[in-house]
C-alpha cells in the first residue's frame, strides 16, 4: 500500500494551500488514533515543503520526494519511530534543538516529525517548549499524538492542531484487500478495528478472523460452555475474550434494534442472532452488554481472572433463562 493512499486529500489540500500562501505555522499537532494516516500525512507535508517541482503532486518522483519517502533526506528528521520505546527522553530533544539551529542542507525547510509524541517525558516537553517559543525560520515541527491533551497546555497553545480522522470501514477494507487480504476477512477487520489500520493488521497477523468465527459459532450453539476453554487464560487473553463477548452482545443489541447486517461486526451470524434476540427484550440485552462491560473492567483493574470467568458464566446462564 503506497502512503499516498493513506492520505486525507482534504487535509493535505489545506496544508499545501498554506505553503502556496507562505502562511505555514512553525508547529503542528496531528491528532487522532490512526497512526498510519498521521505518519503518511506528515511525510507528504514534508515532501510538499521541499519538493523540487512544487507541484504538490502526491505521486511526484523527484529526487527529494523519493528520498523523503525512503527516509534518507537530511532535512527531514523523525523521532519515535521505534514502536517498542516507552518514552522520548530529553537527550533526543537536545539533539533536536541542536539541529533546529542549523540551516537546511539540501532542501528549503527542515522538518522535524515526532511520532508518538505522547511519549515525551515531562523534562523533554519542557525542553521542547523553549524551542517552540521562538524557533528559527526555515523549520517546521510536527507532533503526532492521539489527543492534544497528551501534551502540556503550553505546547498546545503554540501549535496548530490538525485532526486526522480514522478510516471509514469501506476505506480500510479496501486498503486491506489491496494488501492481499480476502474481502470477507477485510470487511470483518475493518469493522472490529474502528478505522485503525495498525490494529487491523495486527488482528490479521494473529489470525483473529478464523479464531473469532469459531468463537461466535460456539457461542451461538452453546453460550454456557463457551468460557470453559478459557479457565487457564492469562490476563491478556482474558481481556481479548471479553472484548469479543462485548462485540457479540453489541451485535445482539444491533440485531434487535435494526434487524440488518450492514453494521454488525459478525454479519455472517445474522440468522443465529435473530433467533436468539427474538426471545429477548431490549432491556435484557442491554443488561447483558452492561454486565459484560463491567466484568471486562474488573479484569482490566487486576481482578481475579478465574473468579471473573465464573461470574460471567452465571451472567450468561441468567441471560439465557430470562
């Protein structure tokens, strides 16, 4: 999947219009949960700021644009690309401050992109703030964060926020299909990931589609015995099971309310869902959803996994008998 296919064209158009009018800010916050979209937009903006042709064409193949795509252009610097890091420390900010004071080497604008900027330590944020107060001309700083509140208010006040929306289901499904994933699985991954490409790819790599198909089939046949297979689960797996149970109960509510498959996560289970909800009222379905949500929260807050699974079996038995 080429990065240009991940870019919100409307936002990109607004950013390039700022370049045309020479009204670019020095610091931007790209906010939103979709990491791949933010990174692709930041890379495209860096290219637009430095492109030899200044055409703002996302398919430009000039030397500078190709090198920015390849990550070997000296005037575009990334921080926080390692997904395993726990923090961005003050040492990296000191290196950034040194680079900030230098003139562009090859391009027109030096661009500094902080991926996972929410990992900036308090000391690092304080050091960064001093640079944002009066940055030298010829620099653009882009901070990629899930939410503006992840950073100090003093940093937010000195930046222009650009909200990057998650993918729509159909957009994400098409991206996954283009990456070679079967359409039925791509549709499922798009629904469960809520527009998050990284999450969808992880779910594909871990073969969630086939596993969840087996789970939902088991639940439809025999909800009571479903949890027996997880009695020795570790906390992380138990949380995945509860996420699935909440999705399942949510689909029951949707089936009762609308009777259609278009917004079901497990759309292929419409008929079993219809059979089950035909015997239930909305209040009992909503109570099940709430109970499963609370039980999931209990495990998330370090509750006893085995005890919580036992309580969940009681909840399912009561639901089926009412």
